């Protein structure tokens, strides 16, 4: 079983890796429409999905199309550093648009029921 992240630095490294995997057009691109909970790191100006960034030392091959991984577990651990934005908030709308632009580069769309989480403080 994959280990969950234990500190914010691991999350940040995973977000960086996720975005490198996107740039390299790895298999993760085919799964972009499946992700519901997206996490945004302002200092990186980058997003990462819960089920990918919530496990230690993640990359596309370790992600293995999400086998034996659950967003329920990652949501629990990630909420110590992040808050979920209300869908009605202006910030949520802006970030969902930004995420949509990122996914469009790969001919994908954001799920209609997606949420964005941002760092606390």
C-alpha cells in the first residue's frame, strides 16, 4: 500500500512532479478528467489532484492509474494544510478557469463537480 504524505514539502514536490508529468505528456494526461479535488500552490502557480499529490514520492508510473489509491485518505491528510474553496467564491471561479486552461492544453476539461483547495493562510 502506498504511504500518505506527512509534510507540506512532500506535497509541493508531488505538485511539481505532477506538472512535469503533464509537460512530458505521460499517461496521467489521459486521466485528467477523472480528478475531482484539485490543490493549488500559489508560489508554484500550479495545481495537483488529491489522489496523486497525497501519496509519498508520486509519479505517473507509481500512480498506476490510481490502483489501490483513494481520494478519501488523501483528502484527510491534505486538509491539515489546505482549505476547500466554496464553489460560489470568486477565487474558486478564477482558479477553476485557470485549471480549465491548463487541462485544455491537453484537450481535456475539468469535471463539472470539481473543487479547488488552496493553502491555509
